[in-house]
C-alpha cells in the first residue's frame, strides 16, 4: 500500500544531522486529522519539495511525549535548510520495523544499509 502525508518542516532534535543523516521532520496536523494509522517503521519512498522529487528513507514513529509518532525523512543526497517548507511524503515500500540500535555506530551502519537499499528500490 502507498501512503501520502504532507506537512511543513518543523524543528526536530537534530540527531540525524549530528550523525551525518539529516532528516526533515514534518508537522503531524494532516496525519492526525486523517487519523492515519501507518505501521511504525522505516520505509523507502519519495519526497516532493518545490516541484522536485527526492529518493528518501522515511521513518514513522516512535511516539513522542504527546503520544504521536514522529514523521521524518532523510532525503538522499540533499543538504539544505528547508524549515517551514511544505513536503509531501510518498511512502512506498516497508523496509523494517522501527528498532533501537545497540550503539551509534550500529545505527549509522543500519541507516547506510537502508539508504543503499532505497537507492536500488526507488
């Protein structure tokens, strides 16, 4: 099943950028209004920004302190400040469930493997 979610880019915690995989976090207004129930996990997909489309790793979850899932995407090969811009996530292929990694190095290795897989799938 393909899902579409749109929203404005909001400030996240900056952790993805810190480890070399910056993400664009979007607000959850549409997600909550439409009562979307996308399973938590990592997905291959596309992100539209200003009439351009980028391959992306998209993460749904985990829940934050308000009980709502994070919605974020790593646009492959993209490095610009886009706070406040409207993005459309096209979630195409489930890669794996959201998981905790034992170390930051394991996390970076996992993201790198996911990114390589996304480049081949999309």
